[in-house]
């Protein structure tokens, strides 16, 4: 679950990144509007947390360009501008949600979950497949009602596969979802995590599509 | 309450105008009425004298033709005597006599006055009342005639004429006053409209007043008011922007503290928790700095002049600030460069130290670690300068003029200053009669300084 964080303030950006990481997201952090524009062009994100008062290019301009491109990316505006007019302008420019500073970290995480849920086309808060239930709010996974212990990476990988239930996910797509910029990626780490998940959730839970990638197995 | 109402009326243009115009009009009317009154009375007297003379001549003519029947004439004349009640025909009394004054004929109530009196008008007393008498002698000289009227009755007629001539003026006065009142009200209506227009202004509505229907006399007032409204709007906008910026600057570190505190609560990793706690301290430091700078600016803003002033050795001041500035480990040391003789200005040492600290702080914040930072005190062409220079990347040209604006931040990311340091430097420069200047250096780098156009005090040798 890869999220782009656009925030020019060093201390606040650091805090939001840490908070999002706690929520199980892979976070790329850029600190000006131009870098945000380039990152959005180059990478596939599942969501964007956007500040408005940015150097080089305003947050609204970044958002408008994104929407002009036809992107459906869920965008949450996170800003100190708290007037009604600002909120209206932000939402009308294409934002999906608006949160003003100072804000509550659990609230930010919940709003982001809601955005991602809607973007995935579902309204129920939990994701389910073949008896495996994932609750993004508590980050708990159960298999046939029994809790399953997953590492952070395993959890992220499972979440990605569950969100793209009917799609084949390539190895590079899964890697993007797992690692932010600058993080070391081993040559076969995705395979390692898939192997772990199969051990914990059943060998048929994830199937390999030869030459393409991975997909959730047919429910038994 | 009554007093205030009275004073309001005294001040009111409408009441003053109305009072003046009414008093003037009433005086004019009264004067006209008085003159008409006297004139009418006089004319009535003349007219009645004329009648008296005409009647006397008629009598003379009648006597001559009726010499033989004077007794019949007397009887006939008595039958045409008018009634005393008839206002405009006061009864005419007469005596007719011969040349020697012997009485030949008289009306019943005629006053008994000697006929021998000389010809012409006289006034006599008869029965305790004044009478107007006319004596005439016939052209042939054989008869004399004397006619008379009671002055009381004559005056009654004259008075009636005079009163009738004054009456229209008296009746018109209230109408005139009413007309005056409405004219004044109508004439002052544009001022009332203007008042309502001004009253409609509030901090939310400081639009200029419409000058289209305002009378020429009030135009300068409207222009002045509009200028005031414009300044007021600009000031208010500034205040609002400042408040919004200040709120933003305080809210951001608070948001930092909150989110890092929550990260520290939620994380299981002890290194992450330590990092979050460190960030909380940094956020608190920043909030403290913003509050300090805001307070400093708030104290400097209302000052018209320096609170204290003494002679300050700038080089010594720069050394003090340098010694007190902690230099981050990886940075090369700070340099002090003094050029020229001992340089002194009169001013407030504490404030000048704040300027230098802010400039140093900025240089440390905005240059790469390898950059060399120099504090300088120099004298060139009769000009004194105190400032900080660096050989870093400089500042984007379009940002230079906005550097000292309150809460202006450089466009490069990562600045965690308050955005007030240079605004404070500029304010302190103003208080010292100096100029705050910032520019990119031709050789690369950036320099910010306070510059005194001329040495403000004479330089002491060896000071």
C-alpha cells in the first residue's frame, strides 16, 4: 500500500510519515509541489496526502493537474488552512477528503482507510477471501476465525493482493507496494514473503501465474 | 437627554440653516407689513381729505344756487346725512356763513367753531374728541364754508384699510415657513444620503462611497473619506493576514507535537519512539521560537524611537554575538571581518545583537554545511555596515524584495524558521535610522546587512 506524502515542513512531514508507516503504509515523502508532480507521474500510488501551501507549486495546482490527467487517485488534503472557502476550493479541485492541522493521527489513518476502501469499490471495512479476513483498522488478520500473526511486510503484501482480488499483480507492482524510495530491496524478497503467506494461510491461497505474477487462488 | 438633543440641534446644519432663513424671512415680512400699514393709513387719510375738499366745494356751489331757500337746503342736506356705523362714510358736518362770518346754515352735529378762521385744514377739539376741519372761501368771496369729520371715525376707516392691506402678508407667512422647511430638507437630502452611506460601512464593508450624487461642496469630504477607507482596508487586510500567518506558524509546531506524541504512543519500536520524542522537543522549540519572535515584534512595532541609546562599538558587539553562537559540528568556523577604523554607532546594543543573531541564524539555516559564513563590520565611503555574508547558493532573485515580509519563507523546502527574523531585523534597522538590505553577491553567495548612510556619531580614535 504505497502512499505519496507531500509536506514541506520537515518536522511535520517526519511525523506524518511515521504515523502512516504505523498504519502499514509504504510512504514516499516529497517536500515541494514540483517533486510531487513528478512523483505522481512516475509511480503508481494508492493514495496521496497533500499539503496546500507548498514551495515551487501549490498543492491545488498539483491536484488539478492530476485530475486533468484523468487520475482517480484518492487524495486527502492535509493543511493549516481551515476556512470553509479553502475546504470548498480543495474539495472542488478534486480532493476526496480534507483534514486541517493540528489533527489526530488515528483520524488521519481512518480517513485514509475509508478513502482506500471506496477507491477499491467496497463499503465494508474488512477485506475477505477464502475464509481469510483482514481488518485494516486494527491490522488484524484471521483465518477461519483464528488470528494469524503476520509481519509488517507480509501484512502489506496480503493487503495489496486482497485489494486487487481479481487482478494479477506483477512482482514489480508488489515491490512498489512494499518499499518506499531508498529502501533496500532484495532480489527475491517478494517470493520470500509469498512463501511465508502460503505457509500461514494455505498453499492454495495465492497462486502463481507463470511469467506474469501472483493472484489470489480460487476459493475452495 | 434634552440637553443633548438641544446641542444636536445647535450643531445641525439643517436647523441652523432653517433658523437663519426663517428669521430673515420673518423680519422681511414684518418690515414690509409695517411699511404697508403706515402707507395704507396715510393714503386713506389723503383720500378722506380729498373727499372733504370735494364736499366743501359742492356745498359752496349748492348755497349759491339756493340763496333764497337756504332753509329747504338745510332740510334736504339733513336727509342725505350718512350713518355713523358706515365705516367708509364717516358723517360730514358743516357750517356755511357769509363773508363776515355770520352763520347762515349748519348741520345738526357740526362743532361750533368760528367761521372766520383762515382757509385750510385744522384739527380742533370738540366734545372732547379731535376733529378734522376744512375752511373754504368761495371764489367770489361772498360765502364761507366749513366741513368737518371726527378723527376717531376717520382713523377707524384708515385702520381698516391698513389692516386689509397687511392681512395677505400675515396669512402667507406660515405657508412661506412651511415652504422654507421643505426646501431646506430637500436641499440637504444628499447629505442625509451620504450619512446613511457612511453609516452602512463596517469592518466587513469598507467599499468606497459613491461620489456620483454628492453635492460639489461635499465632494472633498467624500474623497477624503474614501482615502481613509482605502487605508483602513489595507491595514485591516494586513492585520488579518498577519493573524492568519501567526496562527499557521503556531499551529504547525503544535500539529508536529501532537502527531509525534501519537506516533510515540502507538509504535512498538523503541528507536522509533525515541525519534518521535526528539521531534516533539524540536517542535516545542520551534513553537517557543515563533512565540518569542512574535512577542519581540509586537514590542518593537509600537515604538517610535529606541528605548535606550548609547554609543556602541560594532566590532565588539559582533565578537560578543559570535562567541555566543553555537556552531554545528560539521560547519567550518564563523569568521569576523572588520574593515576601517573603530566603528561606533549610537543605538541599543541588545536590539543590534538580536539583528546579528537573526542574520547568523538565517545563514546557518539556509546554506550548505560547507559554506563559509562571515560576520562583517565595515566602513566604506562614509557609510557604515553591519551584517552577515555567506558563499552559499544565494536567494532566488524574485524573492529578494519579499525577504523581510512577515512570515515570508524561502521557497526551498525544509526551513523551520519563524519567518519573522528578517522582519524584526528590518524594524530594528528603522529604529536605528539604518537601512536593512539583502542581496546576492556578484561572486556568489548572499549578504544581509544594516547600513547607516552616514556615521551617526563621530568616531573616537582607539575606541
